[in-house]
C-alpha cells in the first residue's frame, strides 16, 4: 500500500466510526438507518451522471453486495439495539479482517506472506481485546455478541464482493454511486410501508443528523472502494478496522463508556499489527 492509499483507508476509518456513532445516537434505529440509507440513495443519484457506468462484468458483484448490505444494515441495527456502541462496533468490525483474508486467498488468490499474515493476526487479536475487555466482571450479553459477530461476517462478504466488483467495473466512483442507489432502497421502502402517512413527521426531527451520517457513510466506503483498486483486499480490510480505536474514543467521550488500560494495550497491539502489514506491503 502506498502512503496515499494508507491515508485514504485511515480517513475512511474515521468517517466510518463517525457515521456509526450517529446511527447509534439516534434512539430509533429504523429512523437512523432510513435516513442514512435514503441519503445514500440521493448522493448516489447525484454522483451517477458524473461517473462512467459500471461495466457489465461488475453488476453481478454489485447486486450481490447490495443484498448483503441490506442484511448488514439489519444486523447492525439489531447490534446497536442490544449492545453498547463501545462493544458492538468493535466486535462487528473486528471479525471481518480474518474472514476477508481467508476469502481473498480462496477467491481472489491473494495469499498473504509471513509478515502480512502475522500483522493481520496481531491486528485481529488487538481488535478482539478492544472488544472483549468490557465483558470482564459482567455477564456477557450473548444475543448482542452474536448479532455483532453476524454483522462482522456480512462485512467480510460484502468487502470481498465489492473488492472484486469495483476492479471489474472500470470506475470506482460509478460503482459506489450505483451501489448506494441499489442497496439504499430497501430500508426506506420498509419504513414508508410501516409508517405510511407519518413517515415525514417521524423522520423530520433527525433529518439533518441522519443525512450527515449518510454523507459520512458514502465517503467512508467510497474511499475504501478506491483503495481496493490500488492494493490487496486483506491488508485494506485490516487497516480499515483501525476505526475501532476511533469508535472506542467516541464511546468514551460522547457515550461515557470507559476506555481503560486493557483496551489501550489492545490498541497498541493493533498498531503493531498494522505496522507489520505496511512493512509487508
């Protein structure tokens, strides 16, 4: 990974943690995700006329990814309803890199060398430490943990699909624009069916915050998709999960969740793992 690709992925990590925090902040998760997904549709439609149309070879990946993203949104909503942000977000993000590494090796023929493999493993160990520290002394909320783990698996699947799809598309901007349009329709459509005439009244109080989340969401994933055209999938997936450190900081500052020395040690392990991955690149 070049310094520019690395910077893009790290910026994506910050913006990703930020939009997830916005989604968690909105009490009614369906309201939050309706605004974020619907805003993504509007942004995608605004971008599409200014970008090349994705090549035909990319559309099977794009459509499959859109379906997986709908599942991802549903699982993420459930995770945020059941668990704390400082735990649900790290678990969801932390499970993805190892799964992406395996899937990328099998389907994209990207087998990491010794340094990269060790870096990915250390990064995931650090992410796991950040996630599980909060369990000490408390009875685990297995429903929340299960939902977060399932969210992580969906992240891994759509990461692989989009990594292959954006490479086949010939246009990272066009791919992200149409992905936002296709994936973003399902949740707003369900919300309109559920709320009917009350839809506007339900959404209005949170419209500005939700649309900010949508802009951050599109920016975060657009940066990642562009990076996936420039470097291998597994290191990008692992580096992107540095968003967990941002998420932990957001949880501590805005949601009053403790960070603590164990999470600091786990974060340091994550940094070492990232350094090993960049050395290998």
